[in-house]
C-alpha cells in the first residue's frame, strides 16, 4: 500500500512537471509569435521610415532644383531688365538727339527765309542725323532677329576674296577723307572659297572695315589680310593597326579654314575694353577719330553671325599698338 502511495505521489509530481513543461513550451511559442509579430511591425515601420526618408530627399532635391531654376530665371530677368535700361538709354540719347536736331532744323527751314548755303547745310545735318537713326534702328532689328532665331543662314561655297576686294575699294574712298590708306594682302593666288552665308559674311566684313576706318587716326594705314590656314586636329589615340594607314588618317583629320585679318593703327584696346568688346551696347574707352557715331552693336552682330556660320572671331590688341580683328570661316570642301 505504501508503494502504491509513493508511485501515486511520484505520478502526481511527474504530471505537475509535465504540465509546467507544457506551459513553458506554450509560453515560449506565444512569446515567439509575439516577438515575431513585433519584429515584422518594426521591419514595416523601418521600411516606412526609409521610404519617408527617400521621399523627403526627393522633395529636397526637387526644392533645390526649383530654387536653382528660380535663381536662374531671376538672373535672366535681371539681365533682361538691365538690357532694357540700356536700350532706353540708347533710345533716349542716340535716337532722341538726332531726332531733336532734325525737328529743330526742319522748323527753321520752314519758318524762316534761308540762303541756299544755309538750306544745304541744314539738309546735310538732317541727312546725317537720319543716317545715324537708321543705323541704330537697323542694328537693333538685326540683333533682335539673330537672337530670336528668325534669321536662317545658308552655308554655300563662294569666293570671299572677291567680296573683300569690293569692300576695300568701297571703303578706300571713305577712308581717303581721313587720309587713311587701306591695303589688301593675300597669299591666295586663285579663288579663296569659303562655305558660309554670303550675305552674313558681307555684313561681317563691312562692320570690321567700318570700325577700322572709324577708330584709326588720320594719315595711318589699315591692312586687310586674307589667307588659307590648315588645322591638324590633335589628340587622337592611334591603335597599332592605324600606323599602316597613318597618311590616310592625317588627311582625314585636316581642316581648312579661311582667315581674315583687319589690322589698324589705332589706340589699341585696354584689358577692360577687350572684356566687353563683343558685348551689346559696348562703350569703349577708344572713340572714333573723325566724329563718327557708334551704336555699340556692330561687333555683337559680327560675333553672332560668325559663330552661327561655325566660325570664330576675336581681337588681339595692346594699348598704343593698334588692334587686329581676326575672323576664321570654314573653307569650302574643294580646298
């Protein structure tokens, strides 16, 4: 009977331990499920935070780009505003003055009896004033059309030397009034063919010659040089097999251009002048030597035209040593 009681007691203890073990396993499983669920929630929360962070970064980038765009637009608006102020200044000075002169002289011619000499003098001043106004308005319109893209330049082959010769002859008569000699130098025996827009090239040549005569002192010489130049493009990487066709590659890399130089003996340009030389409404320290007027638009038009024809234009000058304006235009493919 004692053994039975002992066994029963042992069984109860075993049962209790089994129940406790089961409860512990169940508790562990429940805790594991709770921890797993919380881990998933934390992972989801972390992903949401990460996505929110990425969204904030994207918004920051967009705000930064929007800010840059606003700053760019503000700078453009500021430039437009400054340009309008310059235009107003030009209109108030360069248009108002000759217009006032025309009006005053016209009133004098109609309101009083004048001699023939006085009529001729007044008519000459009116004609000069109208030319100044016409040149300024034409410069405004030309530059406006170029900048708006409404002007379509057509690249065709033509003989630039013949055009230069024609303008040299034309401006030689104008230069003679200031005792200025224009000399044409060219090492091209035959036709000097460029591939560019003929009308635009004429405008470039005329502007450069006009400026050279306008800013040259009396009794000096303006030299105009036209010659062909060959440019060998450097920097190519050659493979071993390329050396067998080196001559052929060299021929393919050659690029010919026609170079026009207009060299005067004027006062030259300071560093400050050269920095604003090709800008619109440029006012330089050098002044015309014969009382001529300058709109400040000619060289801006030259630069726009030359670059539109895939060419280059620049100036080499030192104070007191004159100035050399250089234009390079692509040569025709026949060279």
